[in-house]
């Protein structure tokens, strides 16, 4: 989330209302608000972020408080209510329940605190959260792939998040079902498909990035063409939706759903610059699925070939060790019965192609120029209109995609 540091002269009425509500609930007597923009072009496609400092001009009042207020954008209105309702449900009910279920190992929740949720009724909606910058957290360098320190921290926090969900699922099944019921997989909805047609139509072009390395008559080209041109449109849910898999729900819990570099924040050691802690945020598409949905998103889409070649298996095994340790701490005597290495591998082979086909679009968003990115935003605002793809993939995106396809081919063939 960017921040230009300049106070805004006009603050949206919904943001002003949310800040006044937070100030009243936190005991401010004469609150004064300083609001700045908190969004950049590459920060979000569903919301605009405002950062605010709340100061009490009454000296006997509370200390200053920094918050982030996310407000829905005037795009994709057919899904915007669902997206914000989901996030409101997660911050208001799901995360507190996960914290309670994980009380034996989660001393500090790996997500920001929610102060105010306005996620029902007519649009616009808003979510007001703790600003994590005063705690020393900030975004990673999004122009670079994540390194091993960043990846270990994210997978460590995901292990906490997933373990808490597993504990709730197995120890309080009725409560878990009630909490997950409103969290449908938006990726598998007709409305989401309609909104993301620009991205989906660009997926059809991805085999063009492979033909100079693998001719059209090679197996790998035929497989990727089928995935990009058929499966992604006809049965996308086969890759990401557990209800379509054998043994429906085996090894599934609540997943973040969009765990990538735009939705994680890190704390850094001032002397070395190394990442030392991590927070997860933007819980707008939490749903019931395999944990590998999150692992693929962060370890395939947000890294490079060198890191995966050196650390991919170690990161997965480290994640599973953390997950099992948390499950034991929560009272599960046999964590393998909940989620085993074999099951993780089976889920990975099923889901990894989803990460592969998402990688080029994500890479382009992070690394394209402002003009190209503006076209993406414009396309997403034209729901239901015919979209003519103007996406041009850079040489770097082509190379990264080819490298990842080559890896995935060996992973699947070797049964990893």
C-alpha cells in the first residue's frame, strides 16, 4: 500500500463516518483526523485505501492511533458487496474464532486488528483496520521475487492460519460449518468469471509464450494449451475447488485465497535489511479449500526459478512441520491424520497449474509500465462488454513462464 504522505483536502463521507465511529469507540474526546492516500496503481483492484492518524486534542484523551480504511471502488459492483461482506465476516467472526481455537500457540495474531466494519447494506462498503506501519511492518520490494527469508516467514504464518482452521474444523465442527458457510469460493462464481474475463482471455494467449521452446507437437505444449484454452474456461474449479475432488474436503480448511506480495507485510532488521516477521492482510476471498492454494500463490507466483530450485521442497516440509507442531499444541495427537506429506503432494499436483497460469498476469501487473496497467484497470471496469486483449508480455515474463512450466512438468512427472 503506497502512501504519498500528503493530507487529503477531501475525505470520502464513508471514510469520515468510519473514523468518527472508531474515535468514539476508542474514547477520543476531541478527535482530529489527518487522512492521506494509501493506494498506488499496483496495490489493489477492488478497494481504495486511506490512512489516517487520529489525535485527541483533549490532553486527557488516548494516545494517537493510526488506522487504514479500505473503501470499495466503483467497479465490478456485481461482486463488490460479496467481497466486502466476506472480509467483514472474516474480520468480525472468523479471525476471532481462529484466535480462540489457536490460543495455545498464537500469542500474537499474524494479521492486523479490525476496528470498524461497514460491510452490509448498499455500496460503498468499508473496513477500518489497524495501520501496521507503527509496528514496523511494510510492503516488500515488489519489483523483486521473494527471497528465502520472506518465503519462510509467509509459510510460517500460513501454518498458523491453517492450523487454527483445522483445529476449529475438527474440534468444533458445527461452529466451523457456520463460519465457513458464507465464504463461497468467489473464483468459482459466474459473477467473478464475468469480471475477470480480461485476465481469462489473456490466458488463452499463454501458449504463444512457449512455442519457441516447445513445438506444438510436444507433450508439454499440448498439455499447457489444453489447460490455458480449455480447462481454465470449462472447468477451472478442477484445479482449485475441493468439492470437485475425490474424497470431498479431505485435508481442506479455510484458506486466505489471495496470498501474494500485495497482501503480506514484513518487518525488517535495520542493520541487515533481512525480513524478520510477517503479517497477512486483505482477507476478501477467504474460502474452504486445500492449504496448497495459498502455498502455490506465494511459492509459485511470487518467487523465481533459483529460489524454487534451491528451497521449494524445504519450504513445503518446513510449512508442514510448523502446521503439525501447532496441531499438536492444539490437542491433535496425530497431525498426519489431518494433513500429511502425501496429501500435500497430491494437492500440489492438482493445484500447481493454477499458479502457473496466474503467474504471467501477476508478473505483468507488478512490472508493466503505468500505461499498460491503466488498461488493465480500465478493462476490469467494463464488466459485460467485449474485451479485446492488448496485453503484451515482456521478455522477462516469457522467460519466467517458460522456466516455471519446465519445473512443473518435472514435478508432475516425478510425482513430487
